[in-house]
């Protein structure tokens, strides 16, 4: 498994080679807090989400998944 430097901020996540896009948007209007999204580059998946997108309520949760749960998919 390929090792990556631990990402410590959402700004660092945006620059990570596994990430194609990272952004926030207003999610649950009732709580007034944004949701956070990380779209992964082709060939990477978040194992627990079973797809190339991470979507969580906090930056901390997104970064934990990026650092601990994203793997490169073998397309052989």
C-alpha cells in the first residue's frame, strides 16, 4: 500500500495528489452548518464509502477518512 504524508488541514487536502476537488456547501439548513466534500482522483476510493467521494459534516471527519481510508484501486 502506498504511503502518503498525513494531511492536517482542508487546504492541504485540496493540494493532495489523491484529491481532484475539496469544498464545502450548506447542508442541513436547520443547523446552519456546512457539509464538507472531497472528490478523489480517478483510481482512488474511500473504502468505507465504497466510492471516490468523501462527504462528512466536519473537516476533521473528512481528513481522517482521507488519511486512513483512501486506497488506490488496481484497475488491472
